[in-house]
C-alpha cells in the first residue's frame, strides 16, 4: 500500500552510486528507520535482508555496476508501516520471467533466491517499470501491535 495523500510520513530520499558500498549505506539507513519505529530484532533482520537483496539486484542486475547510473532510494516511515522504494536505471525485468529458485533444476544455482527471500520477509512487494527506463520495487513492512 504505497503512501496516499494526506498521510504523514518521515521521508528520506537518496540517489546512490551503483556500488556495493551503496548497498551497505541503504541497509544501514533503512535499519535505523526500522529501529526508530520500534520493529523488533527479528523484523529488523528480515527488513535488512530484503533491502540488501533489493539493492544488490539494483546495483548488479539493473545498473550492472555502471558508474553513470544511479540507484534511487526512498524510505518512508509511517505510524503503522515502513515503505522502501528502490529504483535502478537499467533495462528493466519481468519478475514472472525469473526462474523458480525452488525448481529441481535451479536448486544448486549460486543465485536466484533473492526475490523469494524479499517476498517472504516483507508484507508487500511491488515491481513497476520506471520511466524512461529501469525498475522500481516497493517493499512494505507493517509494524505489528506487540
């Protein structure tokens, strides 16, 4: 459920380089927001893994480490949820075309499980094309009443 008009949020927006250092930067920024919101350690771990996998996908698969392309990060902290948007400037991808990582022929592959983990660890996972090119994903994690 992406942000709607009239809803108060605390937003951080950054444009990051297509490097693995940016993966660390994004993960730390999002984890700090999650801590401040009151997510427990287990949820913080899940959020961290999802953000890290998403950023690696944007840097490595989307932008292909191209120094002339950026990763766009937006973090919105709402009263009841955390929303993270990560966009790349690559050629885009179709999530339905990604091989099933739990299919027998893919079990021994070195990569391909990131999207599965992201979907398992977050409450919502949305993929859309960016204009003029690229992909943007939205990750949503709801703050449970403890």
